C-alpha cells in the first residue's frame, strides 16, 4: 500500500501537525474513525446542592464521572479553554468556579503545564498585524477568570499576547469545507497535548446558542472571525468545521459546563440571567453530544424566563441585521459581499441546519443511535428530564434511575 503522504498537496501538508504527519505516515488518516456514525455517546449530568457540596468538589465528581483521564500521561500539557468573550460576569463567560476543580483534578492526575486562556470577542479585542486593541487578560481580571486561574497555579495564555507573526497557524478542516485558506487558529494548538473545553450556558443573538462548539471561535484570528460573520450564509457550517480541524478534534478530551445560571436571552454578553435552583454540571468526552443536551437545558431555562425579558430578545428576527452591522462597524468591511445569516425558530430540531446537527455529521458521520444521559449526585429535576426526552428524533436516552 502506498503511503498517503505521496498524495498530499503542499497546502494540506503544511496544515497538518507533526503528530498528524506521523499518523499519515503509518497509514492512518486523522478523524478516519468518524467516517461511520457512532452508535452511542455518553453525557453525565451531575446535580448538587451548593449549600451541602462545594462547587470544586462537584466539578471534580462530574469530571471523573465523564472521563477516566486515561488519556493524560505524566507531564502532558493541557489547555483549558474558557469562554472569556467579554468582561461581563457569568453566565456571559465561563464561571470562575469551574476552574479550580478542573485544574486541580488535572494536576492531581499528573498533568504538566496547564494553560488557561482565550481571546475575547472582536467588540473587546482586536489582534491586528500592526496593533493590538483591548486585552483578554484585563477582561479575565474583571470577570473573575484571571484570579481563579492564578489561584490554581495555571499558566495564563491569551492568544493576542503572542506576537502577530507567530500567533496563528493554518487550520484545515477535513474534506470539502467553506473556509478556503481563511481559517487561522492559535498556534498553541500545535504545542499542547490535550484540550479541556469549558463553555458557558448561553443564548447567542447570531449563532442561536453559545455552548461547547461555539467556544471554538475563540481560537481563531481576527481575520477569520470577520470571514465567519461576513460570509454568513455558511456561518453554522464554519463553526462545525473549526471543531473538525485535527488540532482540535484529535486533542479534545472533555467538554464541561457548570449550569448554575443560564443566559437565556440575547447573548453572548448581555441578557437575562436565569438562576438554577440546583446547579447542574454537563460533562462529556464528546463536545457535540454535550451541546445537544446543553441546548435542551438552555431552552428549558428559557421557558422559565419572564415574558418581559423574552420580548426583548432580538433572535431570530433581528439577527441578520445585527450581524450586518457587526461586520460593517467592527471590521469597517465593504458590505457588498455580505451574505444573509441563517436563523432557526426551533434550534433543537433534529433536522435544523445548526452547527450542532452539522457537527454530528462532520465529527460522527451522523447522529448517534443513542445519546445516553447518565445522572449523578442529586435527583435530576423532573421538568428538565422531560425536556431532554420529549423529542424522540434526538435519540436521547435518560437512565431510568433519574426519573
């Protein structure tokens, strides 16, 4: 059998990391296992009483339920990707309460350097060839993530703090994709061994929801973010495709969300903060299935949001206009090539062309036969349990012990 390296184009060759090249040389294409639909995926839901259990302890329990950490070897580096889109408080950003439990667990298991970082949204940070505007580190200072990361001994890594010439590498999704040569991702993706993904539970006025897959936008350059929003017809496809690049797909080990409150309107920054009576931690080794369950939890919280707050939510009726304005004002872009942004009246529908459903196809070869939800801790709220299982097309199997 001929080596697949023989047939690589120069552009494809330059976009593959050293680990990917080793796999290719041995006849194994990255993501090859995703060509056929997975039969089952598993998500853990851990419910706890914050008056009886510390958030740190709950995070550790949920994390160790979702992964046995067999992928982590002594001295391995781990990047803990937070959502620090702004200087706003949670749930507009990742809850700082998550970090202590996650980083401590990684270090107790033998991790070497644990990085914590992001690059904030273009309204707050611009990383340009000749200047940097704004600071993710300062946003993290104001939203509490910096203090939480420093308390754990983690290394803070904000992408715009790397000199522009070295800051980004080419990202190449597998197969046919919608990025062309415009996808650039943070160079540290080529240097770390593993990624742990810590999104928030929130609506997004353009994407519909801001969960684990959407958190990947934080990895990409300012130019790539402009392309994502300008070429809006394929906005959802591009989000899924970011998550499929080998540097992410082959290193993503865990996605975990602390849902002690949810951003149920507007987003990603401003919006209604809905407090959960009993916090729920959503954790899975599969980012797509995590997002499927997280989306249903978000919509469940949204159903309990006051009507007056829902009435002020511009999604979906004003989303395209807001995206047009965002491109025109933030990037001062000539708008002649602007494409309309798709929106969804029912983003949880199994046939909606959302980035979650598209990612099932791209990363799994289709929706799994069963998305198994395993409860832990306290009894799962019965109305949330019902919301997770009401649509049989989503193929969610909730363990009966939770009911």
